[in-house]
C-alpha cells in the first residue's frame, strides 16, 4: 500500500511531464488500435466468409465470364449441395463517391446459400416477385436513408444505361461480421435487358462466378478438385476455391499497403517507447539521491527497481486505458466517414487486448534500463548528488 | 567494557587514471556505547569516507569494522542492507527527505523494513514526532517546512527504528547558527537521555565542541583523538 502510494505520488510529481507522456501514449495506443482495425476491416470479407461455400470462377481471370449452362453440370458434381451465381453490376448511384458493391444474383438459389442475411419473410417474397426489385443490407440502407418501396436509380457501367430499381427488402446480418453494405438485384432481369439491347448481343447467358454450397467444410478441397476436373480442357476452364480464399485473393492485391499500415502501427509504439524511456531516464537521474537514500536506509535494490517499473507501468496503464477508450469513438467516427468503404469496421477484442499489452510493454521496456541502473547505484556516489 | 565500534587497521583507497590514491591509512578507533564522537578534518582528510564505512554504505580496502560484535566489512551487499536497516540511523546535511511524502510518511519509511504492523508503525512514528516536537507538522511536506524542521524530521527518521548507531554527516551544514544549535541540542539529548551512540562529521569547531569526543583526521590518518 505504502509502495503504491509512493509510486502514485512519484508518477504525478511533474504533472506537465507526466501529462505529456500520457498524451503521447494515448495518441500512440489509439493510432495503433485504429490502424489495426483498418487492417482487420480489410480482412473482414475473409472473416465473414462461410466454410461451406465455394466460389467457381474462370481459370483465366475473374473478368472472364462463365457460361450459364455450367450450373446444371455443377449440380451433378459429387458433394455439391446448392448452386447459384452472381455478376458484378458496378452501377453508379448519383456520383462515383457513393460506391457500394452491387451484384446481380439468382435470388431463388442465392438467398438460401446466405442464411446469415436475415430478411423479413414478406420482404423476401416481395423481392422474389419483383424482377426490378432489389435487396440491400441495413448499413447501406441507413447510409442513404432508403426505405422499402424507394426507387433506386443506378447508372450502368458494365451494363450501359440507366437502371431504376425498387427497394423490396433490407437484410440484417446475423453476426457483426456479416456484410450489410451490398445491393442484390435479379440476374434474370439484367440478363434479359442485355440480350434485348443491340450492344449486348452475344453477352447474355453468362455469369461472373458460381457460388457452390457443400455439405462438409472438410470436403472443400476434394469438391473443388472435382469441379475443376469437370471443366478441364473446356473453352472456359474453372478455378474453384473456398469463399475465404476467394476473398483473400482480393485482399492480397493490396497486401503491400496492409503490411505498410501494420508496420506504421508498430513503429508508432516503438516511437512512444523511446519517448517514454527518455522520460523515465530523466526521472531516474533526477531522483538519484532519493534512491541512494532509500538504499542507505536499508531498502534493497529490488525496491528501487519496483518503484521505477511500477511508476512507468502506472503511467503506461493510464495512457493505455485512455487510448483504448478513445479508440471506440474515433473508430465510430472513422466508420461513419468511410461509409461503405469498409463493410465491417469495429475494434476487435484482440485489438483491444493488444493495445493494452502494447501499453504495458512500453511501460516495462521504457523503465527497464533506468531501473536496472538505479538498482545498482553506488550509495556514496548517489548521496553526493544532493546539493 | 567492549566498545560498540571497534576499527582495526582500516585502509581505503581509490584508483584514478591508473594511480592509487589513499584516502584512509591504518585507522584504529574505538567508540563506546553512548558516546557522541565528532570527526573533524580538512576537506579530503577522509572523515566522510570513515563515516560511510562505519555506516556500512562503503566497503573498506582492508581492515575490520566491528559494530556491536559484527564485522560489517565481511558482510555481503544484501546482508549489509539488512544490517543498516536494523542498526543505523542516518542524518544528512541536506536532510534527504522524500519530497512527495509528508513528514509522517518520511519518518515511517525505515519502519517498512521491520516486521511491525501498520498500527504499530503509526504509534512509533507518532511517539518520535512528539519527542521532537513535530506533532503539528506531521502532515506537512518537506517543501512546507523550514530547514531546521526538515532536519528534525530527518532526526526522527533516524531515531524511529531505535538504531544501535546514528551517523550524521554535517547535520548543521545547511542551517543557520540558531537552528544548528537547536539540532545539536537534540543530538546531545539523544545521547544523554536515550543513550544513543552518534558519530558526526563536521567542519564546524563549535558543532564539534558539543560532542563528547573529537577525532581529527588529516590526509587519511587519525592524528588526534581527545575529549571535546
């Protein structure tokens, strides 16, 4: 108790210095948490993917479509339970700044593959009935203040022209990691319009990717092999992978940036560690005579070490907890500012634990050297420091 | 009667720039229980080094320092720290109080190394503060006290563990004459009334005159030892 009182009083002996050190820690721990959350958000698609879904795409590139008639052949592959498909629509809502993912899907087969999309039954049926209807995630609807029945005009890019859809339903994610930032429309409607248009002749009856439901996650590799074998040496060979691997493929395109972001988050922690080590070294030097006095009175070197480490850990803990608490509102503000850029943006438990651990490591490392030195201080030389 | 402090053939030196510099040479000294001894001498005479060796915060080059039958020159660092905590009270020229602790807490500090309960510690501190007339200053911090009051708190800290020996390094060096006299009166009272043994380093002949015995050192050699 006495020790805690002493280190508490020592910690706030120089209020300005301690305040600035805590401020530095708050900024560093907060930045560390935010940057980690950004990296997590990048991987959110991978996190939210299902282990019972495979994605089948063209072996050449994702931009090459697959024939519609592959659906029936996929259904016949051993281990395949369900088959659906989707096309990237890529429309613009008012301006390019309003980007959000839009997919043309086969609703009857697509929705059963995504049980994590929780849709009221009436809205689901309304969507199935209306070929110009669309479904959106809650986050997207909230962002644009859309309500069921609203008209949503999209300017086509891959599919030229203006497309006006009617919002028929809004889904809520079953889990926090479920994507609520997408828009789903009827593939059949898009395909029909494409086939009718002069520019679209020859472009119909193709799909971007097939989504395949399997019974057992453990069979994923075998089923994927069977699928790709089925279409080997055809005009459109396939590449089948788990949904997680498919999503990871997108993430890997920006891996260099993610590595840089992670490196910056660690560099920030190292910088604050150096700043705090400097603070603790100054503190120890100023109190040289006090530590020598304590040792003269009979306190063991370990007591002096505990005093310095304890003080450093206390300051680090205050900065760490304050930084952690500040991360939440900042992450919320960032999420709001980023809109649908990151489908899922939340500070994970792991990130919070790492923030606290980083703060404590900073506290320990910063005081390690001065504590070691003060523990070994020569009493006579230390006492001479007075006056 | 066996002396409390028994120093035999004590020598101490430093090596600087490859050159050996002797500080103390073959010191022989006995101090009896209840004596008040002043160590005097010019700067560099070795009086502070001798005091540090007696207090167990420095190690001799050779010789023995027996205090109450224990040769502290043979103790390791940990044992020496325990010995200091149990046997030595320190009074420094600049008081060396911890500025973040109140007078009460500063006096309590050495008691943390004893097995006393919190209640017992507080009783002891209150007694000692009362003895030194510091009751009304117990909650004051060092920067709220005058030099004389700070030195009285330091004396209380030296006394609170009821040590075998009190060492004082220029205890009046930072005080005005009147306050210095008061502090010397207190040290004298500790010897006369409580039977404490005090070894004090001083430059001031008037301060030395308050001790019962004055030991003079010059260039590391004990040159004179007589009653004050």
